[in-house]
């Protein structure tokens, strides 16, 4: 039976899936970049992501259907994400609602808003749509190298942009807020402002990702963002566990760390495909995602605990 | 000339209406002249740190007024008051951002009270300036500008926090038991640096301490607090001639002997 199972697996199928994995990983990496900003820099578990990703997609698709150029539609997807982050930020800072809860409230509210934007649960723009920024059909096209080159270049530009933002005075203030809010306030930083700004920037990137992903898929879906935060966290944590040591202590180490998030997202999709390839039922994929994230979150903690035990034993 | 700091009849009660209700400040009045360096002593819960937090705006006061160099700051939020204040805390972890480098921490402090925009967070010129200032500390930190602050010892972090507090000359420097968490040798070094920074910049300063000898030796004025009030205020020659036993006697007089077991005695 095992031999039957093994011989039925087709290694070339894995290879064939690779370009799709890379494209998906790079696109979702944009969201992961947003997750990195809240989760690692601001130290805020922001679950708005699950809603704002779908919002970005809904906005982009409806505007494209209305005749807007797909690239221009992405600007509005970004703006929609900014607005979502603003709401979470205000709920938290102006109304004193705990961070996670504030973001869950926005996420739930966005579900209705996304339905409102689209008028129904799914809107398609069709695969033949012209001028798409990214599309499944580019992955199999003859000139797909150019598409990948453009996509990678776009991601690197985003990394450079995020790197620049967090090197500025405002960016430094956001980093200080995330690291030590007491110190930040003592140094004259309005931590409410920096928190809202970081949440907006983060969700702006998530909305942008949603807009690109909807174009890639050819449709926007109200459920597109379900579990997105877990994928974002997976990308961030995989990148840290694998590249963490490699990235630290160098000049521009922050830029390496940000780039590694994209590699983390790609690796996540490769692993995802691998599990599907092993014929695990696709119903279990969310379970798989959760287990991956739980494991990678637990590894640093258990490692430290083990190290302490060993030191004590000496 | 007006006063650098005026505290008028400030009251603060925590957890009002609960079984944990605690009157922390019960009508504090204090006026500091420019250049005053006042040390604050008192038992646990006397209101020493609470007074500094009231000035810094960690929470709003219930009643009273706080005026710094003629500006009423009573209603300003904490981050706005920071423009007037330099602060060093008891916990060395609080004054600096651990994941950021020494120079980044200093650059953040250098912009206290200013608008932060999209200019680069630190300039080359600043870096040279910070190097010079760090060198004066004599801790070798000038060679580690890009090291993460989290890698440094408590004493080193406290020394950097002191530098940061004075980088942008504050109207008032608040030192909240800033040597209490350090070993005696490091504490002495940090105190020495504090004196130097206050002296060189001509700062007006308040220092809370549990060490009576330090309270006598440092500064030009000493106040003692008890149950949310200032019960003793001396300066000039009278302060210089104080001894620890004088202070203990004052304490007992104020509290009816209840200080016998207080950890002040350990000082």
C-alpha cells in the first residue's frame, strides 16, 4: 500500500507548482511585511489583517470593473487598508479598547463593509482582463521571467520604502513606542499617534497585497482574508527562525530582515504545496497553517528553556 | 525672576472608592529656584516618586497646579510635558529602548520637544557629538555607538539615560531613585555622573533617594516627605551641616517612631 502511495506521487508536479508558489509567496509577502510592522516593530497583535486584506481586494476589483486601470486601483486598495488601520488605532488609543479586541472589532465590521463594497460575496474580473499587475496567467506565459523580475523588483522597492520609513524620525519614534512606550513618552513621543500611524501603514500594505492578490486570482472574495494573519505570522516567524542569525549585526541588517520575510512567505507556500502533494485533504490546510505557526512560535521559547535547564545542571 | 518649578497644593488619591483607596499626595507645595538641586527622602509610600510622576504627567492630578518656568503644565499630556523635563527612572530598563542602538536612543532624546518628521532619524554630525559626550562618561561606550542598548549593563544604561535627559537641556531634571537598582560601586559612579551633568549644564534637578547620606551630600536643598506632604525643607548651610542621625530624629518626630523598621535605616 505504501509503495502504491509513494509511486503515485509525481515529483515533477512539485516542480511545476514552484513558479506559482514563488508568485504567491511574493504577493503574500507584502502582507507579511505589514504583519512584521505591527507584530514585531509595534509589538501589537493586529487581527485587522483578515478584514483589510479582503477590503483591498474588494476595492481593487470593483474599481477595475468600473473601468479603472488595475495599477491605479491598487492605490485605492492601499488607501482602504490605511482607513482600516486607522479605525483599529482609534478604537485602541482614543477609546481604550485592548489592542487585540480593537482589531477583532474592525475585522468583523469589515466583513459587512466588504460585502457592501462588492454587493455580493464574490466579484470576478475575469482572467482575460488587460493590464493586470499580477495574474495567474502570467505565471504560465512564455515571458514569465519578465513577470517574476517585475514582481521581485516591486517587492524590493517596498522593502526599500519600509526601510526608509523606519529610518526617519517618525519611524524611529514608532520603533521606540513598540520597544518601550514609557521611554517614548518620556522623550516627548505621542505614543497614541505613533501607534495609529504604524497600524495604518501596516494595513495599507495589507490592503495593497489584497488588491494584487485579487488581480492574481481574477476575483475578490469576502472570505479571502480568513486566516491571513496566520499566514503573515508564519512568513515572519519562518524567516526569523531560518535567517534571524544571518540577518543580525550587519549594516542594513533591517533591510535583510525585511527581505527575508518574503522568502519566509515563499517557503510557507512551498511547504503548503508539499503537504497537498502528499495528498493530505485540502480541508486540513488551515490546521496545517496553525500547526506550522504554533511550532515556529514555540521553538525559540523551548530552546531558551532547554538552555536554562542545561545551565542550571552545570 | 520667577520660579523654575511651582507645585501648588497638589492632591492625588489612587483607586478612589475602592478598598485600595490610597491618598498619595495630600497638598504638596514646593517652589524651586533656577539651579536648585533638591534631594527628596521619606519612607515607603511617603509620596516621593508620586511627586515626580505628578510633575511628569504619568496621570492627571486631582487638584492643584504645576507650573514649570511660568508655564502651567497641569493639563498637558505626558509627551508634551517631556519638552520641559529630563527623566531617569529607578529601573534601568525603562529609560532606554533596548532593541535600538545607543546612537538611535540618543537621537530620539535629542528631538525631545521637537516635531518629528520624515527627515533621517540621525545625522552624521550628531553621531560625532554623541561620541564626544559618551567619551566623557569614561565607560568606553563611544566605541559602541551602533550596539543595541539591551546588551549593556544596568549602570551603563542609566548613564546613557542621564546623557539623554540632558541632551536637550531640560527645565527640570527628575531623578527617581535612579541608583537604587545598581550595585554600590556602580551607583556611586552614576551619582558622580549625575552631579557632573547637573553642574555643567546648570540644571534644576530633583532626586528621590533612599540613601540619607547621598541626600545630604548631593544638592543644595533637601526635603523630607511623609504621608503625601512635605514635612521638612532645608537648604544652604543648614543642610550641609546635617547628619544622618539628625534626619532620623526628624523622621521619628514626624511619624511617632514608626520609622524604626523602615528600610531607610539600612541606608
